[in-house]
């Protein structure tokens, strides 16, 4: 028999619901790694994803983005969820330089904090332009390297960046706050202020 | 020469609509490459994606899959679109072996036809099991290597594979028909029987 004492609908988005998912389903590993493979990064909880997409659409409704710009692979599902609600296309930057990608691309170097490597991220020039208002999106925000790479690509295309959104920000790494100080609107659905094997402390948000 | 008389709503899915998108928006490049970067593989037409998701859900409605198993990166958006309609999770196999992936994974070697390389694709064991009925999904089907890799992972987990679905099948490469001859239900939203720089010939489907 099931007794459900959850005070929120499991699938409904709230900052609290996301924080509880991170605590209950995530794992903190040595090397400052937070694994949320069971609802974002390998298994995707599509019911919860839909709610996150609605929340992102709500947050950036007044910015009227024309496209969402993200980065493969883990950004794609979240970008699609948000773009569904906003009825706009997604463009995702590719990592590396596969042989079947045209040389007519914008590119930026991005250092991965968790993987300790550098990727060349690319977007074909045809997909971004000066008439675009871009919402840049990623799953995680730590040092801000990925967002800065996407913003660099946006600037190369002369598109406007209306803001940035991520699901989980490691606030203590400062990448998000640095971008905010530079005047960019950065929203993260959950912001972690402290994290170790013993627990996770979230930044209070409205 | 192609004569395209559009009699469908641009965003509604029909085999014809997809075939026309492939002809009008895709590019055939030397090396047997079909680029559909402008609506699937880099820019994602989310309105059309939603219709493809509905069609996949319709095709596999009676199979009652519990999860969709796909492969990063281009499979993710399509898998999410289909999983949205079916209210089931997506699991995506990762390529390579990044340092923050657990060793407790199922894996399979997959040779990429377009990139001429071999990837080790992996799924954490926690996400698949004997109670799962999996719909395996990919964007392209050519030699069938990717689907076979996903099916191998499914079998390692003792999950049942209820079928396979792809958006674009290069029928002339035989990978799909080989799998069908082995008894697997394989659905492709469009099947190409001939393709070169002068044009694309599709296999008639009901």
C-alpha cells in the first residue's frame, strides 16, 4: 500500500521540489562533482523536465527570445523543454570538430571544469544572426566557462543575448555572480552555496 | 527536378511533410552524408519535433514502453519529444568514457559510419533493468550499428526491447532491413532508397 505524504505534486516545479530532487536523487562525489544522472544527465525525468521548461518560459516570457542557444549533450533536453513552451527553435553548439560539420561556423574554446579538458564548441553561421534574441541555456553553471563560450558565439553572430538560464548553479564557484556583475541576467532554478559529502546548502531565492 | 506542392500545415507531421523537409532543408554532401542540421542535428525545429514525437507515440502506443533508450547527442531531442507524449523517462547512452561516469555501466562499441570512428557507449546499470520495456531510438539509421549498440545494452540489462524507431533511415544501406529480418520492429519516419547530389528517392510507406 502507498501512503503519499508529499506536500507538492511530484511533477510540479518549484525551487523546493528541484532542491529536494537534488538532495534525494543526486550524489556528491569527490572532486566537487554533483551527479544528477538519474533525472537530468543520463536518465531524464520528462514529467519534471516539462515543469522546468514551463518555469524557464515563465522567467523569460517578457524577453521574447527568438531562439534558445545551448550546448550538447545535457543542455538539449532542457532547451527543448523550454523551447516547447515558447514555440521557438533550439540551436545547440557541438563539441569538438567532427568531420561532417561545415567550416562556416562560429566557435569558442570552453574548458570543462569536471572533465578537465578543452572543447572547441561550434555553431554553423546559418543558424544565428543579428535579428536573433538568444536565451543561452545549460544544465550546470560553475565557473561560467560554458555560458561564456555560448555568449562569445552569440556575439560573433551579432545576435542579442537576452539572458542566461541554468538548472543547477554552483554558486560558491562564482561564475554566475561574475556574469551578473557584468550586467547579464542569469537565472538558475537552484543555486548551491555549499556542497560536500555531508550535505548541500542552497541559496534562498524568491 | 523536384515539384513540391505543399498541401499540409507546415508544422503537422506526415511522412510527406518530413520528406519535403529533408528535400528542401537538407543537404546531400560527398561521402554519403545527409545533413539535416537545420531542423534536427544542430538547429531543432521544436514545432515539427513535437509532431514527430506524437507520431512516434502513436506508432508504439500498443507496445507500452516504460522508457526510451537513445544515444547522445542528436537522439536526445527526438527521444524527449516522444517521451513527452508517452509520459515515460528517457535514458541516453553516453559516448566515450568521461571521468565522471561510474564504472557500474553497461557498454557497447559502436562504429560511426559518418565519423569513421569507434565509440564506447555506456549507460549506468541503475537506469535499466529486467522490468523495463524499451523503445530504442536514434535520429539516423544507416548500417544499424548504433541501434545494435543500444540493443546490446538493453540485453545486458535484461530489459525487453519492444521496437526501434528512427527519423531518417538510409534504406539502401540495409541496416534497418537486417534488423527487421531478425524479427525486430523497426519504424523510420522517412526511408531513403536512393540518394545522391541530384536528388533523394524515398521508399513508399503507408
